[in-house]
C-alpha cells in the first residue's frame, strides 16, 4: 500500500511539476513573443518619424497630399523658409541657391550661372515632386554633401503646400503623381 501511495504521489508530483514547468515556459515564450515585435517594429515609430527619421526612404509618397495642398499657404512658407536663398520669379537671379522658376521637371543642377556642388551634379535626373519632397525634407539625407544648408521641413503638409506653390511657378508643370 505504502509503495502504491508513494508511486501515486510521485506520479502526481511529477504531473504537477510538468504543469508548472509548462506554465513557466509558456510565460517565457509569451514574454519573448511580446518583446520581439516591440523591439523590431516599435510602436513609437510615429514620434520618432516626426522628430528625426533616419532615412529618406521612410517618407510616404507626397502625391496624395499634393492634390489638396494649399499653394497660397505654400507661397508664404516659401517666403519664410526658402527666399533667403532662392528667388522664384521667372528669370530671377541666383542667390545663395539657384533660381527656382520651372524647378518641377527641371534637370537637376542645371540652372545657368549657378555653381552647384559636385554632390548635386552627380545626383542626376529631373526634379520630380517626390525628389523635391525628399530634398526639402532633409537635404543632406537626399544629397549627401549638398551645399543647401537647410535643416529641412519635418511637416508633410508644409512640404506639400510649398511643392504645390512651386508647381504654379512653372511654364509647363508636369502632371501631379497618380494616386
Ligand atoms: C540656406 C540657404 C538655402 C535655403 C534656406 C534653401 N535652399 Fe534650396 N538650395 C540652396 C543651395 C546652396 C542649393 C544648391 C545645392 C547644391 O549645389 O548642392 C539649393 C538647391 C535647391 C534645389 C535644387 C535646385 C537645382 O537647380 O537643382 C531645390 C529644389 C531647392 N534648393 C529647394 C529649396 C526649397 C523649396 C527651400 C525652402 C523650403 C530651400 N531650397 C531652402 C540653398 C538653400
């Protein structure tokens, strides 16, 4: 009898032990599962993105914002943010930076009489809406080594409004990006 009890006790004890171990390892797995996405994806990304996104690749396309952007507000922003260095009127002079008439669709680093950095000359292609968005978001991230000493505009709405204004300062603006 005693031995039966002992055996039964042992069986019970090890069953309990197994349950406990099971729970503990479950808990460990859970903790692990929770930790991983929190580290990899990071729910705090929006805050970080607004403050200081690391790479320009993180920018969502500006196209959807352009359709409803406010060119009048963009004009004011241009005056505040860009006109220290850029004129926008047709045939206007170069200042610290090149004149911006016809900038959308213009070949990069191509305005006559302006001495561009070799970094921008090497970039190649035309100024699309997206490229301008990246440039005024963070010039140094888009063209490493550019002479454009401008911190950048973190707010998407500000960039969209300015780009909408730039579009009006153009003889033949390219169509807005398809959405
Ligand atoms: C502190 C002066 C400064 C400010 C402010 C500035 N820029 Fe510039 N920008 C430059 C310079 C200098 C260049 C030439 C960059 C190079 O050669 O690398 C440039 C180049 C550019 C170019 C490329 C021009 C081309 O012909 O390829 C664009 C587009 C541009 N700026 C847009 C803007 C806009 C829009 C703003 C305002 C949101 C702005 N910049 C604010 C100095 C400035």
